[in-house]
């Protein structure tokens, strides 16, 4: 790829009068040596697989450990029968993120975005925006390229792996990618997109990876819900013209250094934080 | 890395390393075997052993041995499918401390009597490394057609193998050599840009000083 920072993507887009997503799609087409339309259709397939990961939801499913399952349905029932705190749109995003992340724990088919642990964030935000706000599917696919571009830069200059950078790298990255997508959908400028992603990331800096019994369930599933919400919150801030005081690529640098300095016990090793609480130890013991 | 490493892959959960990567290791071992597997011993190491059950790692490895891809929805049912297809399974633990913490040792027996021992590592995302074959270093990713040639460490073998490939118009993308010691068992790992035809592999096996040839094809073998 021909860019190494978020700012370079924007520079390329501006100098060639392209949209942010077009830069990502075009570079991918060049590197794979195929037409841009083929890349576009490949991404559409990813979106279809995401939608399938939502519709396949089975409220009776349980994960092999028995720790998870059924919570997405609880949220859906609550929304249908109550005046929710967050309103319809956000409630639907919450329950969808929960459902997809639960399905992942239950060995169902999902799309890693950027990882399996954070697979609920992007589908939740994009599918609910498509349905509730009536966006054309093509526009959603474009938004996925926006997300992918942000993800590429995060992977390049920081990390998208919990074992390397803690959960800021997984849920944090997913949230930043989703924030950029939503901002694009809602008509934000390229600067808005960058700042939405940056604000989302800043809200997640330092997040540790300390899952109970080493499984992608606790706290992962509920963090998908929080990551999706954080994406919407950050997009709205950016669309309102709010800017991150620390520029986007510097924040990504901060994320990388926090990841490096984070103790190993909080990077997917199951040896610190939530994973070593009394209850987590009892659960881990009962599973072994 | 490409954008579909960021948005993707489509996979059965819950973990890209412990589930999707495990399927890929199993599948790579099946390809290396090149014949129907009737007995499989799966020895899990490190985090694969400690958290594997909750991640479905054993099921994922077996799914791979059965030829499934990481997005196959039958992965959770792989044990039953193995039983139906007559593949006997045995699980255990091993300490491969010099390897990545997500590692497995597979000891496989084929319907025609072939025995193969593979150590596979899941090294992050769903990327894998085939670390060892039959006790000798291998280290390849499975992204290319790969020839693994076990030979005795004597002059001339490498030239014979590479000229056989070049006569066939096959380009070598990467090549690595390992040996146990001077004049002892040695191995050549050749990652190629094109597939190596079956008769060339047979010709290699006939060569003097070549002990065993194992081939990893990107294509699915018909016989399986
Ligand atoms: S806590 Fe760890 S395993 Fe869970 S989603 Fe976050 S990074 Fe992934």
C-alpha cells in the first residue's frame, strides 16, 4: 500500500480528487492486480457475511464453556417491551453487537473485523444504519473500505492483536474503524472521519486484555457493545466539529507505546486483571 | 497484509489463533499427508492445551484434518464426522516450550501406511507456521506450494533438486536448508510459485540420497 499514516491517505485522496474509501479500494486493487470493481464486490461479500452473522443468531445457543449465550435476546426483549434509555437506534446497535459477539463465542460463523474477539462492533453499527437510516448497500460497502483503511494504519503503526497491544488494539481498533465508517455515512468530511476514529481510539487507550479462563467471552462480548456505542458517540462528536487535541497519527503512536509498556500479564496471557479474580479462578478451575 | 486481513477472514469463532489457525494447521497436515488419515494423535502444547477446549481448538484441528476450511459451519461437529469417516483420534499434551505458545504436534497414519509427524504453530491472526516435519525444521506458512525434501547431507543434492524444478519451469520463491549436523540428516524446504506435478515428486523420491519427499499443494488432492 502506498500510504503509511491516516494523514497520507487524506493527502492522496485530496491530491487525486478521490474519496477516502476510493484510495483504500484502489490501492488494494493495484496490490492484488485486479479491477477495483472486483475488490468492491469482495468487500460486499464480507458485508453479506456480516449480515449473516447477525441473522443466524440463535437465542438458545451456549458457548462450550457455558459462560455465554442468550444476552442479545434479553436486550432485544427489553427494547421491545420498555421505554429504553438509549432510544431505538442505539438499542438496536447494542443488541446486535451483543448477538454477533455471542455467536462468535458459540462457534458460529463471523467476520473478524479486525479480530474475532471484536467481530460484533462493525456489523452492528453498519447493519443497523443500513436498515434504520435507509442507506444503500453500496454506501455501506464504501464505509467498510473507510474502516479497512483505518484498520490498516492501526495494524501498521500500532497493533490489532490483544496479545501485542491489549484490548485497545482489538475493541479499540474496531471502535475507531466503526467511528470512521459512521462519520462517512453521515456525510462527514475526511477530517471528520479521522477525528471520529481518533476520539474513539482515545476513549479506549489502555484497555487491557485479561479474559476469564483465556476465552474470548468475558469481558469480550460486552465490550463489543461498548465499542459500538463508543463509535457512535465519537462520530457524533466529530460531526459536531469537535477535534482531538492530539492529532490522529500521534494518538496511534501513543496506542503503540501503551501497548509496548503494558505488562504481559494484561496481554492475553490470562495471568492478570479479571482473569485472576477469585471468581475467574473458580471458573477456570471448573473448565479444566 | 491486505484489507481483507482487516475486514476478514470469514471464520467460525471464537478465536482467530485458537480456532481458525488450528483449522489451518490441521488442513496443512492433511495436505502434507497426501492420503486418507486413519489415525491421528493430537498433542497440544502451551496455550493450545490450557485454553484449547473452550476455544474449540481440538475440534478445529480435527476439522482441518478432515479437509475443512476455517469458515466451515461443521467445525463444531468434527469429532462425529471423523468417526463416520473412520479417522481415529487420540488427544494428549506435550511440552513444546521452544515453540510458539499456540502449538500442536500431530502424529498421523495414512490408509497406505504413511506416517507423518508435524508440529504446527498458530502465530497470530489466523496465520500459521509449519514448524517441523518428522522431527526436522520446516518453517513454512502454507501460502505457496511447498516441497519438503529429507536427504542425507552430502554434496550435490541441492543442485539435483533445483535443476529438476527448473527443467519443469518451476520458480522457487524461497528456499531454506537445515541439518542435524555435518553429514547427518538434512532437509530442504522449497516454496514454489507453481505447483509441482506428481510425477516430478515421484522422480525426486527415486533419486539417490533422497529419503523422503513431502509435498504441500495449494490444490485439494483427488485421492482424499
Ligand atoms: S479482552 Fe482480549 S480476547 Fe477479549 S476482545 Fe479484548 S483483546 Fe480480544
